[in-house]
């Protein structure tokens, strides 16, 4: 088992344990309006992560934006092979949770502290929904 450098606790979580590179945002996320669903790149002009590819990443967003379109959008990006390994939200909604579960994407909501206080973009993290923790395993260089 890898040494754990930092731990973030989450309030709710569903899905399998996943590990990957963190992408930490200070801005909310909509799979319909912020994401190019053909490439997996944040494409909304002016979004703080504009140009960032979320494929196979662990994505940290303070809020989920949007409604019913998220259900099919998550399934769509998973089917195309461009989905992240996990969505870690401060606040989300039932439609986003249902969409992620249906698509087989790990999702969490609520955290013990803002992720940016202990996780940086590029860090390697593990999301363990059963234990409701996110662990930093390796720091980005």
C-alpha cells in the first residue's frame, strides 16, 4: 500500500475505488455546457479549466451545474471512452448522481475541507467511496 500524504473526507460517495491524476477546479461543472463531449476537453470559453482534458482524471468541482441532461451526458462520455474516473463535488444534485451511477463513474459529494487546501492538480489520488475518503498518494512535481 502506498504512503498516504493527505486525506480528504467526503460526505456521500458511490462507485468503485479509483486512482488517477487530480484536476482541481475553483469553478463548477456542467457536462452539457462546459465539456466538448467528443474530446473530453473543457471547452467553455472563460472556464478556469478551459483546454483541460478530463479523460481518466479525478475531477474536483465545487458545484455541479445543470439538470436532466447530465444523466445522458455522463453515459455518453463514458461510452465514448472520454469520461473521468471520478467526479468529486462539493455540492451536486440527484440527476448528476443518477447519471454518474448509471454510467459507472465514481461520484462523491461534500468534503471535510476545500480540496485545494490539500490537493493540487497533477497529484495522484485514490477515491474510496466505501470508506468515504480521498487520499493523496503522490504529489505532482
